[in-house]
C-alpha cells in the first residue's frame, strides 16, 4: 500500500508519519509513505528526522494549490491523509487570504486530483472549530456549522468540499473533526508550547483576559489513532468527531503549566483577546460515533502534559530556532 500524507512535516501529520513508519498501526507495517508538504513556516523537516532514512519514506516538496505538483506526486498512491492547512487562528485574523487559498482551494485541488488519479481512500482532517462555540453540552456530527474565525470558516469550507466530493464524484473520503491537540513537536506559537517554552526561559506568558475560554485537550497520539481508525473503518461522506474528553479553562491550563515549570502568576500578562472575547468561549465534542468504531483516548491530560513539558525541556535544539518566528498569542 502507498500512502500520501499532505502536511506531513507539520505537528500532527509528522506524528502520524513517525507512528506509521515505526509500526504503530497494525496491518500497515509495510505501507510506503510519501509526505507531500510545501514547508511553510509551520512545516519542518526536523519533525521527520527520526524516519528520514527509512526506505519506505519519501519526501516531496509540493503545494496542494498546484494541480501540477499533485499530478506529479499522487499517481500510484492508494490512500491520502490530508493534514495540510494554514492552522493558526490568530494568523487568520491578521490575514485571512492565505487561509482561504490553502484550506479551501488547496483542499478542492487535492480532492480533484484524488478523483483524477482514482485514489481508493481519503481522510480529510478537519476541526471542531467548524461548529463555533457551545455553552452547554457537546456537538454531535450533525450539529449546525457556525465557524467564527477566518481559520474555522476556511476549514468548514474544506470540510464541506470533502463531503461534496464523496456525494458528487463517489470519492471514498471521510472527515474527522478533532478538538485541540497538544504534544511534542508542536510549533511554539500555539498556547501550550508557547507557554512552556516562555516559562522555561523565565519569560512571561500572554493569557487572554481571565482565561475563561474552555478547550477540550487531545493528546496528538490519541488523535492520530482516531484518524487511523477512521481510515480503516470509516464510511464515505461520514464525519467523525475525535475528542480527548478533558475540558479545561485556559486559566486552569495556565495554572498547571506554571506548576509544571516552577513559576507563579507573576509570569502571566493578561491581554485583550483579538477574537473579541465572547467568541468561541467553549469547545466540546461528543465523540460517541467514533467510539463506536473502537476509539477511546488513552492518555490522561496530567500524564500527557508532563510528557510534553519534559519533551520541551529535552529538545531546546528543536524549538529555540523556531522561537524567533513564533507569534505571541494563543492558538
Ligand atoms: P501545522 O500548522 O503544524 O502543519 C501544517 C502543515 O501543512 C505544515 O507542514 C505546512 O508546511 C503544510 N502546508 C501548509 N500549506 C500547504 C500547502 N499549500 N501545500 C502543502 N503543504 C502545506 O498544523 P497541525 O497542527 O499539524 O494541523 C494539521 C491539521 O489538523 C490541519 O488541517 C488543522 O486544521 C487540523 N487541526 C489541528 C488542530 C490542532 O490542535 N493543532 C486541531 C484541529 C484540527
């Protein structure tokens, strides 16, 4: 089997690729893997260094917006897992065009190429942010889409295109909508790696308002197992929520990160939320449909956070060069 992984040099995609090539997904030990990635600021070949010498691994630098790049890379692949995207909400607020281009047009080009080259199976990685914000309860997959940021609107566009390519062209594509990921190799502009690396360096961290926003945290390895399960057992045009089952306000999260790094609240600056505060106060997914396929998150947040903080302590050579280009706001 040949698999093409778009965005495989990013945070989640590279975790999926490293796990796949280390035999982490039973039945896929012989899979040949092509990472197709534009290497934007978020793409990093260092994320793939552990598998770079694997004979089953190939890297192709390419842009999902370019049909010619896709036509050169895609033929002969049986499976596509589509991670490539512009992924940082705050960057989408200061400049939305690149998000629409990559996430909407790029995904449409990829889906079109998958039809053209008769790819047997596609998984499109979407986000729970397409649902908007929920005060109480949790979203099921049939909940109305009410995205609030240019990022989430562009992801909603790509998510709906994936469904349309299943319905219109018979493409065997499933869609996953996951909650906030965390773990090693996370670019230090997103809240957990930004806070951890700032605090390790004795620098302050920027908390939006009082930190009332609630997020459901999902360890990246649990997310990737969920994607693999959907790849193997999901149906065409079907949507699957993937959650971690652990909701925390940003204030609670900050408290845990201060404790893990031996700092206190004097290291926290309260700043104004560029998203307008009230938007996306809480995210919460109901993942019972994916659980019915066999999904359950394995990593407790305490254990996952401790592992993640330790990884950042041990891997300064990975994140220090990236810090210069990192933003200062929450993901
Ligand atoms: P990331 O920003 O770390 O990685 C994105 C990757 O896509 C990078 O390697 C980048 O170089 C590549 N890329 C960007 N534009 C491209 C293009 N035009 N052509 C080819 N490659 C391109 O993102 P991530 O956090 O790993 O997220 C992966 C996917 O999961 C995204 O689709 C994102 O929307 C989704 N998601 C992420 C989270 C999260 O918490 N990180 C939550 C929900 C959903």
